[in-house]
């Protein structure tokens, strides 16, 4: 919320009594509205000057008094609440060839709506929340498909957290923002950018030898039960080095540990197509404590910035499996932040079966359909591991608050343990994104 603008009439100004009463009545009403409405008080003052009711000097004196009073008045934490939201409209098409002459295609229209607020309590504490579309059973997607004859859709709690910050320390707890918003440097191959972790995190910014570094640590709750709780401990060191005014390197070195992993179940309906090896009880067979390295080099010496990125991960706890490695290499040209700007990017990604848990990995990166297992019509699409392929993405900033997007994923299964998974999957998406 924005602060109120109060304009007081100085009774020392020599005005007719009727004029004073008239002016006071109008300006007092304007003093009760938000800044957006109070902007009309300036128009009113100009009109009063034009009509000869006020002189320019008298109008200026009223402005000065109002500004002085607002500057002297301490702000309430209510004045520090900021709101933010976005709406994404998407057309999506998935295409996969099952066998010679047999193909599956799925077309979907989807949307994503998110809206939230952040309140600065002015005592080193902040509280935030966000609501979003999607389902309560999928932690890595807030998409809502248009598929139910216009039935009303639900909104869910996507964020609800508190944080305290002082002297470089930040402590957060609750259902927190995605890692891309809190200082981590983690590839979406490991953790989807829609995932909002539940638990607690500690962040610390420091300087070491002139090289900016940050430490990040967190405990994320995965599954709670009466006999065993699943969770993930995660930590990372991030930093950056500026070689010149145009060249910056950012890097991250981290690791995670999914404890009680035997309690975690597959996120897929059929228990196979999500990629990780599993037991007969539809449980994850491998333990997960991967370490991961991320790096990004950006050069801004050309008309548009050029960015190279890379990621490597390895899971030494993979159970009786050599499928424990993942990596990605990417390049992006341009930056779509201002109207008329655009960007285009390419990434090659390789995620072996037990390199990381499929339950948190990128929801738009997969190569599995239900038909591989059940023989149904193949209209399902799962993300996961045991996948490699290309991701091509582009964006264009149409207006300050409107962006256009395009994505094309070309993926295949690495190991073809199930009949049909050796076929290439194509996934196209076209987005219009509104921010407010």
C-alpha cells in the first residue's frame, strides 16, 4: 500500500471565508485516498489557480506544507506492503512416435495465474504469501489445463513464509519462494523453477579477498508420516568474479541429501515412466546425495548480451547403478527485459536414471508417455530422469508488462528399458505473459 497524501490549508492565507471552506472541503476529501487518487489534488490546485481562486504562490505553499507533513510522519509497515502477480496463457503440443506409422499427439491450452504480497515489518522481518493455480498433488507445476467444460478452477497456497535479515544473514521459514528468487544457483534440471520448498533456509553474504561469496543452506520437507519423515538437506556456495566491465562469471558448488529416500514414491501413475529405478512397491530404489557444479559466463560487450552456462552433477549413492551422472550446456543471446528486446537460447541436457530424484526435476523435460506401459492412447506426458535432449527457448518483450515466449523440447530416453521409449518426443509451447 502507498502512503496517503495529506494537503492542509494554511489559514494564514488571505482568502474569502466561502473560498476557504470550499477549498478545505475538497482537499480534505483528497487527503483520505491513496496516492494514485491523490494525484488528482494537483490537478485541482492547478484548476483553482486557473479560476483565480488561488494564486500560484498560495498553491505552492499548500504543496510544500503537504510534502513537509508527509516527510515528517513515520511510515507504518502497512505502507510497505507490495503486491505482484502474473498471468501466463499457453498453447502446448506434445508429439511422440510410438512405432512406424503410429504417432501420438496431444494439444492443450493452459494458463498459470499467480498473485501475492510481501510486507516489510520494518524490524528486519518480512512476511510474504502467494496464491497460484495448479493442483495440490504436483509440486513442480502451477499450470491449469482448459479441459473441464468451463468448471471453476482452484487456487492454492503457493507461498507462505517469514524471513529475518541483518548483517548479511537471512533466515527464512515456511513455504518459501523458489531457489531462483533466494540466491541459490541451481539448474532447473535438478529443481523445477515452479517448486516452492517447505522448510527452513539460512543464507549468508560475505566478501572474501574481494570476491563476493554467499553461503546457502536449507532443510526441505518432502514427506511426513507417523513412522518416518522424508526430507532434503541442501547446501551451496555461490559467487561471482567480474573480469571486466563487460564480462562476469557466476558459479555455484553444492550438494544435497535426500534422507529416508526409501519412503519416497514415484510421481508417475504407472510407476515406471518417470525415469528413476524403483522397487516393486513403487518406491525409489536409489539413494540421493548428488553434488552439483553450476557456472555462467556473461559478456555484454556486444549489442546484446551473450551468456554461456554449464552444469554437472553426480550421485555417488546411486544403488547398484552406473547411471549416476547428469550435465547440461547452454547458450543464450539477448535479454528480453525492456520493450522491443528479445532473447534466444539453446541447451543440451543429459540426466541419467539415478543422477537425481525425478520428483523435483524440470516438469517440461521428459520423454515418457503412458502408452509405453499400459497400451493406452498415449495422451500423458511425464518429466523425469533417464532423459537427454535439446531445449530451445525464445522470448520477446512486447510491452513493459507483456512478454511473448516460445519453447521447443526434443528429448529421448537414455536407456530403453520399456518398449517404445526409444522414440523421440517433441514438445512445443507458445506463451503470452502478463505481469502486474
